[in-house]
C-alpha cells in the first residue's frame, strides 16, 4: 500500500468537503451572482486541488483510478479552469458541484476505506 495514494484520496475528500462548506446554503443562482466571486474563486481552487490529486492517482495507480468513474470529469473541469480560464462557465461549475462531487465523494470515500482496510 502506497501512503501517497492514501494522502491523495484524503486530499480529494477534503477538497470536496470544503466545497460543500462553501456552498451549503447556495443554489445555482446564488452561486453565480457577481458578488459571490470570492466563493467561486475558492471553489475553483478546490476543484483544482481535487483534480491534481486525481491526476496523480491516474498516473501512479491507474487501476485505482479506473474505479473512480467521475474522475475524468473532475480532471476535465480542472483543465478548463487552468488552461481556458476566460471560458469558465459558473453554471457548469455549479452543475459539477451538484451532480458530480457528491458521487465522487462516495467513490473516493469507499476507495479510501478499502485501501485502509488493506493496510
């Protein structure tokens, strides 16, 4: 068992949990409001952190990454934020938060439990 894998899985979960804290009382309209730019900036940073950890998993533990169906979607969103920042669509980020992150959290949480059980 690679301790680095456990750390990356924990990093993903922590980023998702922090996004949840930032957006817990929001809906899409509130998230996309112009005056909520600090929340959007923080969420984007946390998406990047989670996706960077997923990229590490993809490169170093490809079999583990294969068991994370929502991993590629999170990495794709990171690529838009980082490389095409002028095209970031707040509604797309919100949809990812609402649709992808809860399931990604379950997937990664289960994976983390399994990996810890194998220690």
